[in-house]
């Protein structure tokens, strides 16, 4: 499989690994057609990868889940890897994460396996080149939309990837070369997730509400870009099912089996289970970095405080907004 | 409206506007009117609007609008809201459909449940004009209703791993056509040659919330001529 839109390959895929997907900020304005939003499961790390390579907000980079990916550069590239530590090496030497790195032509870049976290983001100065589908290159395999081929295909061994060449010198001059220590997430610490309570929260029993917020939930192995199931005490809700309605990123729905499911980027656009509430966008990102069997905790927050944190995060990239 | 709309938090960037307590074809004209007014009121701060049977999910950009500001905007748009007139009702689509056991294996099951002949099931399903209540599950997948109550039929106990694109299906009092091949647990009655989702087409999805749909029975010959896929269904595995 080759990249048809541009004849020039800048990166070759020597081994695809289990799951590597092209992601811009997501597919918006089409959810009423049943099209999901896609985009990076961890928008925090995704945004920093772009920032460190001078790419404006929204530029497509690569979401590498679990590892196993091996690439070779055809020309010299300025890159940054953020998010999970997947044991990335260039020519067997560890790559420093959350900072800019020169990846020389002919060198191989390999992602091994998770050390901490689950998803790494590889940004290239200029951004990966692909044709948008329904306004976005976000790769959603279930919907067969986006990605390098436009058909939702994940990266495959033998793929050739191209990188946009526009204005890289200027772009890099204004970009930080490494992320300040105080913005680095620590995925080895248990995740504590901010939950904005939703309307059906009052329909859960008192015992279930106590359990919801006083349990170290365990991430199930049924976890993907659609949603993450949490294992713990059974949560009982007086409502079994609702008439299907639109569901937002981070919604925590509780099906009749009482085990909550947190809905992520590739979720179905409508659904009909009662909900405890909705995670903040940054907490949804944090959850997406959890491996099966890791513990997570929910805390109820008000929207004012969460909004302040969200705006502080986005302000870092504000000057790049287009 | 006999029921007062309720706003429910759906996170940092969204509100659910709960307009009705139950499914009704008349809900759509109110929800469409609200969606239109939200588009105007939010302008660039609007990210997405997801109408469904009784609700509208309003997704906004929290960098521009705080949840409480968004709430205030939505409350304003609700004040004095009028349903869209019937003249503005959605398009009527006719979906050519080949009803046949080979592509609609549950025709028999539905007929047995209804105590009807297969031909009567086809007649009952194709006679009504359905309303699109919601899109979801997959791009362009339209939930339509309501079907003749005699045809009401529960989902399959074991969903199929692969339901072919175009499959016309029934679950409960709702009907739908699968835009692409996906897993699915609905009862299959036949197959349409209509292309329901096409990324090259303006607007992408053939059907929108509020549109009206009729399934028009066609022969195998017509179905094939229109580009329909006659490959018989695999048995459930």
C-alpha cells in the first residue's frame, strides 16, 4: 500500500505493530449524520507533540497504541514523541520524550512496548500529509473514514507516509524544544478522573453513589477507542434504559450489568443507557493512557473549576489556533 | 407541548435538551426548529448538534462559551420556540427494496410472529411512510418508525457478525437500512439498492432526521439493474 496523494515518501513503515492511527483534532459538524468525532484519545499529549514541532493546533500526527511500530526515515525529520513511554528508540538509542528530536535519514525509529501509559504521539514538523474525508483526516477504522488512505485503515507494514514541507524553518524557530517539567503527566501514578455529574446521577441508589466515588475501579481489557469498561462494585440505577440520545466524549454510561463504560472518541453517536456523568476532556485523555487492570478513581467536580483547567491547557496552544 | 423542556449537563462542552418524554413523530418538527435556532444563536461557538427521538445534544466550544453561558443561550432559544411548519418537513425518499428470504431471512420469523403471510408482511412494511427519528450506530444509519404494530419483533438473540450494506431491517417498532456492512442484531426483511452513505456526495448521508421514507418493493431484476447486491445472506454464526 502506498500513499497516492503525494509520490514522495518521507517515512516507510517497516513493521506496523498492533495499532497506529493518523489523528487530527477530530471530525466535527457531522455527528448528526451518525459520524463519530474520532481524534486523539489523549488530546493533551497529542497537542504537545504538535507544539514541540511547531505544528499549529489540529495538525495530524500519529497515535501509536501499545508499540510494535518500526519506521525508517527517508529524509531528515524534526520530530517529537509525547504521551506514553513505549520504549521508543532511534537506532537502538532511547528517544527523549516530550522534546524535539532530529530523526536522520536512514535511521529506524522503533516503538517497543508500554513502560508507562498506552498511547504515544509522534508528530513531525510540517505534519503528516493526507486528504481529509468529511472535513478531517482522523482515522476511525469502524467507520472506514480518514487516515492516510481515507478509508479508515490503520498503518500497515509497507505503507509510505508523506510529510508536508511548508515553512518548517520559521515554524521551528518559534516552538519550544522541550516541554516544561511541570506539564509532564505521570502515567505510572493511578489515574484520578474528574467527573461532572449528569442528570441521571440521582437515579442511582445511595449505596451505588458511595461506591462510584469510593472505589479503585479497575480498567477492563475490554477497552478501545470506543470506550473503556471499568470493573468494580455493581452500580444500580432505577432506570434501565433510556430512549437513545446523543452522547458526549467522556460520558460514563451504566448498562444493566452495573459495570460503567466510559465513552471515548470513536463511540457511537447516540446511546441509551443511564449515565453517572461525563469526564472532563483531560480526564478522558488520562483514562485513554490506562492499561488493562490499572486502577482509576472518580471524583465529582464542578464545571467552573474544570473549565478553568481546560482553558489553561488550551491557552498554551492558543497562539497557534487557526 | 405538554412537557416542559429540561436541560441536563452532558459535560464541559455539551448540554442535553430533553424536549419530550416519549417517542412521537411530532417531536421532530420541534427538535428541528430548536436545532436551527441553536445554529443561529451559537454561531462559531457551535461544534455539533445531535438530534434524537426526544432530545437535542448541543455541543459547543468551551473556549468560547462556558457551560453556564451555553445554558443561557439555549434557554433563550427555547423561549417562544415554535415547531417548524409541515411545509418544511423533510424530504420524502423512496428506497427500492427487494424483499426476499435470501436477503431478508427474518421475513419468515416476522410473518410467524404476526400470524401473517410473508406477502402481507411485505405489504404492511412497504405501505407506511416512516419518519427518521435519529441517525446513529454507524454513519448514515437512520432509525425510522413507527412500523405496523403487528410486525413488532424483538432483536435477534445473537447478532450477526456481518449484515450486508443495504439490508432493510426491523427491531421493535422501528425500521432501518444498513448503510455499510456492520455487525447487527435486527431482523432482516430485504435489501435496498439505494446508497445510503456516500462520502463523495454533498451532505454524505441520504437520510436526515425529519426526512420521510418509503420502502418500495421491486423485483430482483429491478434491484439488480439499480446496482443492488443479490448475494444471499450467510447463516448466523
